[in-house]
C-alpha cells in the first residue's frame, strides 16, 4: 500500500509546487508521510463539511484545491475553525494536501477541466507565465544614455515577457 509520501510525490509530479504563484500555499498541510494511504477524498475547499465527508468516508488523505492557510500561521488551536479542522483530520488519521495555482497551471489541469465542463473552446492562457523567474527593475539614467542602456539590457534578455518584446 502506498504511503502518504508516495501519494504526495505522485501529486507533485503532476502538479509541481514550483508552478504555484508566489503568494500561494500548496503542499502537505498535515499528515504523517509514513502513514499508509488506501483512499483519497478530493474537494474544492478545506471546510468543516468536506473534512466531515472525508472522516465519514474512511479516507486517509483529503486533497483540496483551495488552501486552508494563505498567510503565516502562528497556531492551530482547536478553538478556531481552521484549527478545529486540522485537529479533526489529525485525530482521524487523515492528511490534508493542497494543489491550487500549481494545479491551475498544469496542462491538462483544473482550468482545463472547468473549461470542458462549461463547453468552452479555443482555449488559451489568460496570461502567459514566464518560464524563468523574472525581476522588474526601475532605473534612472541620463537621457542621452537611454538607448545605450536599453540595448544593453535587451542584450541581457530584458524586455521579453510572453508575446511582448522590448
């Protein structure tokens, strides 16, 4: 029987975490990577109702599209809604895994499934994602040196994002 680590590895091969937007929180939220996984429950949101479905179904892993936490967490007391959800899952021996914008970016991915369900055709990305990490720069240069700077920066690969160049 596969372990939680095995299932996470399979999910991350299909939806690599580095495909997620920088602000996103994807990956394993809770669960023991060594625990065996026989059944998985998939849901859109990690809320009390989907946690209850997972618990009642006897699964060992709940995979959700939307994250439980998007900002830093300093505690998960069972007195808070999100803390209660984490405690309930852990007590039931259920791991929680999130695949959000990394699953949106996959091809085929969540966006493709949604488009197919809506009957959309002629699909294309809303915004092209750069293949390499990019930085934005603001520079101040004497006016007479502007073209020389633009040429130098363009020669280094600046000014090309998606279909836009220089």
